[in-house]
C-alpha cells in the first residue's frame, strides 16, 4: 500500500478512495454509499458500480483507472463528480 501511495505522489496523479467509515452496497437499482459518522447516504446509478468497487479496494485508485471503469466518459465531469463526493465526505 505504501509503495502505491508513494508512486502516486511522485507522479502527481489525482487518485481517490472510499473513506474507511463508508460502506458500499449494490442493488439492481444502483450503488449505495453510507457514511457512518456523520450519518449520510447517497444512492448512485448502477453505472458507477465498477468505479465504486475499485475505490473500495485498499489504497488509492488513480483517476485514469476510474475513467477506464466508466468507459472514459467525459473525464472532466467524472473528476468533478469524484471531487463532489470528497466534499460530501464519502471519498478522500
């Protein structure tokens, strides 16, 4: 984990991960993130399932891997969406 984080910092890549206090669940209707404290919940379209599963793994996931999981859809919009989840407390 440390080597991955160090290489990300050295290359100055933008990377994200779910906070440790966030749980991920999936249903046929979508993806659900639940922040344990303060208690918050967000439901996302099933489209985000692959990306959120990557973010739930140990370590940070670089933005380019997230873009691959979403089919390289509008990089700037995906980055903005990830940043919004950071501001809301679900990602770091």
